[in-house]
């Protein structure tokens, strides 16, 4: 299947032509194991999936591998998409972000295995707070996000970049920045409030 996907040329936008099925219809067909639907979805979303992966990982071969993994996961788990919880684009990009964070954390763990004292600082994003990526992933137009991030104070932008682009949990950020966990949580909360406002003013609903 990887070869079939790789042979498809990516589209630069994700707006289906009038005769094409929409994203939700494609996911329903993929859940029924329709390979043509997967190829269509791949053409539609390969570019943003790869771009996000490359932005976070900084390594084209690794970003390409993650991109293939994302669409394989979509093929295997399309039935888990729940339209009542968000639109297909947000779900696809959240799948991407979670996969990239898994890679980042795996590579970090491999590095810290030589330093057992630091190993137990690795953990998932706390479930008691809405994950940063679940909120920022609502808009994954990179230019729009960069404009929004530029409006944040330096200390707030720093925690968003660490959480979203580098996969740090809030407790890991507190340790890395030598700040109390409560301070980090406050910065994340304020930053997300500001980002939501700026993104809405920039035309994203």
C-alpha cells in the first residue's frame, strides 16, 4: 500500500471538487476498506501531513516515514473518527501530531536510556488539562499559526512551541524552564486563550 500511496501526486489544497466525495464520506469508505478512497484522501492531505511532520521533526526522511504511518493508521482506524467531536481535517492532523509526538518521545527515550536519572521524566501530556495539540490542531494552516504565535508574549510562545512542536508535557516544560508547574500551566492557558482569539479574528472558525 505504501507504494500505491507514494505514486499519487499531492494536491496543494484540501477543497474537494464538486464531483468528489467530502472528507467524511471518504473516511466512511476507508472504514469499509475502499483503497480508492484512501488514495483520494492521501492526495488531499499528504502535503499538510508531511509539512507538519517536517516542521516538528526537521528531517525529511523521518517526516516521509511518519506521513506513510499516518495514512496507514487512517486505513486501519478510520472507523474511530467521530464527527460529533470535530471535523475530519482536525482529526487527520491530530492523528499526525500524535504520531510525530510518539516519534519524538521514542527518540528522546532512546537518548535518555543512557541517563537513567532522567528517564522517569518522560510522560504523556496530562489528561487533566486539554492537550495543547488538540486545540491548536483546529487550525493547521502554518502561516496562520505562525502569525498567531507571533502575537504572544515570549514566555507564552515558548511553552506552546515546546508542547506543540517538540512534544513536551507540562511537567517536562516546568523542569526544562526551571519554572513551577503552576506557572507553566498558567502560561499555557493564557496562550491558548490568546491563540483562539487571534485565530478567530483571522477568519478561522
